[in-house]
């Protein structure tokens, strides 16, 4: 339930040269930052219009601006809510555990499958193997601070990781590949596209069927040998892509670390 509009501090200054919807936007922004938690409902347009003595169209302009900035999000039929901060998804050859720990979040995973399967036509093509070659399939639901973030499925040629199934599923796949099997991922290729949540993926990620997701297919290599093919489905409402760019042949004068919100 949305809190009463009367709890929002501040007033509209009609003598100010600043547009009315901009004033309201900033009053709402301060209130959201100082008083509300992600997922909290904000008062409806009618209540805000009455509280500040503004036309509904003016209130809608203010709310639209905050939605466009990602501060608020609208849910059809339910209302307008404080948006959850998005985790920046850096395109790097690091493990999920390392990425979440870097952000001060607690990583966890639910293992969905950890088994050996014969390479299908698709897997044989992606891993550059003969069809039917034994492959290790490692599928997990990845969480951060207890919340579902992505569904990851890794496929590794079984001959590269002998005995891996004799131990419990790894908590950090890349660490195990490096420390136990000497497989340090040196480079890779990602293909990123938008997709919609299927019933099974939606159930795991706790989103509605058809919700937008980020699908990332990765081929990771050790030298010239492909070691890992993975398919990941990330919640689009919890991730944003961060990709550093540099002109070929130009040395970056300094390292750049953007300010990132914690998820």
C-alpha cells in the first residue's frame, strides 16, 4: 500500500522560475532517497495532485521523468513503485561469486543439475566436438543476498575435467577449473540478446512469464581450446550492461571505475 502523500515534505513554489513538474520531481526524489525502500509504492497521481495543488498532467510529467531515469517503475494494474537498483553486468571472464563479492553482496547458488550427458547436435557445434562426446552439464540458479538473479548453464568437455563429478558441485566453477584442473580462462566471446522468460525460467527467477531477460551465450577459451560453453538468463530488472570501450591503438590514460549502485 502506498504511503499517504501528506508525508512528503516540501512545497511547490509558484513564484519560482523552475517548472512545476520539475519542482515536484525533485521533492519526490528527495523523499524516495531519504524515506523509501526499493519496492515501496508511491502515492497515486490523484493523491499527489491533491497534496500539492497541481494538475494531474503536471504530476504525471514528474512521475514520468523519474520512471525514465529508473528511479521509479510502473506495474500495470498495480501502481508506481520505487525501482530496485540494477547490478552492473560487466563483460569479464570472472566468476559470479567474484562479481557479487566485489559489490558487497552475498552470492549463493542452487544446483539444478550436475551431470554428464552426451553432446547434442547443438552442443557439438558450440563446443566443436563430435556429437555424443561426453560433456559435463552444470546448471544453477544464482542468487545475491537471497534473491534470484540468473539461471546459468555451463557445458564443459568431460575429458578436460576428469573426476569432477566425484566431488560436490563447485561453489565457484572458474576457481575449480583453475585450481584443480589448471584451466585458466584466457579469453572468450559473448553474444548478448534480449529474450522473454519461458514458464520454467520465470518460475526459477520469480518473474512473470514473458518478462524481458538478458540472454548471454559465452564461449571461453584456454589458449585456442574451447573449455566452456554457457548460456545464462539474467533478470533484466536487476541488471544493466557496463562495457568499457577504447579506440584501437589508443592507450587509456587512466583506469576508470564508474560509480555503481549495489543491487
